[in-house]
């Protein structure tokens, strides 16, 4: 198995197979993050596709100071922001979740546990969609993708202190939203 650096070098030299290997390594993880940020399966797929096309075109600008995956994240988040600015959602959060939400299938022996788990997942997804894009992005990167603070700072182009404070505010905002949802 070739290293990330070898695949990047071969891709820069024109090897489509090497770039396909990079796409295969990172597309699933990138799609998962974009699905949580955007909330739409189709839009997340499009953003990931746009990201890999853009990354291929701009591969020579990748300097290697960060991980390739971090560089891809930055491109993907910029693409998702651009997409969101171009068209504002005009559907309710509830119909959006019903249409595009993907709840994992639980295989639990107790009959009530899968339903409770799905309700909690749906509630968190709904809460994430109610957050500002700034808060949603940072929570997805840290909590769902388990990215280090340094990498988050690089992806979002902010300093580490801002990552910490924004993450704290995002967690508090999500907690308040989840409490409101629970009460309703």
C-alpha cells in the first residue's frame, strides 16, 4: 500500500490511478462530515465530488504543511459555504430530516432501545441543523470527526484559542437547543 505522499506525487505526475486511490481513501470520511454539516445526502455528495475535482485541479498548490485530508476538508467546507450562500433552504427542518435524514440501523435485542436511540439521533441532527453554520462546522469537525484542535484551526483558518471558545459556545448552543426540543 502506497503512502499518502507517494500517491500525491504520482497524481501530480499525471497518474489517474494514484488520484483514484486518494479519492477512495478519503471520500467516505469526507462525505460523512459533509452530510452532518449540510444535512442533505444529495448536496453532500455533490460537495464531495466538487471538492475532489477542485483538489485535482489545484493539487500543485498543496504544499504538504498539513495533512492531505485537512486540505480536502478546507476545500469541502468552502464549497459547502458557497453552496449554502447560493441557495437558502426553503423547507422546514422536519421535512428536510424526513426526506434526507439517515438514521443508522440499530441491532439491539430490546425492542424499545432502537426507537429511543433513533429519537435521540434525530433530535441531535435536528439540533445541529438549527445551529449557525459556524457552530455546526466546528462541532462536526471535533465531535463527529474527532479532529485535533490544531487541524480544526487550519481547516477553518482560525487560531486555536478561537477554536476553543467557538467550540464551547457551539456546545452550549446545541445543549440549549436540545433542551428546547426535549421540552416540546
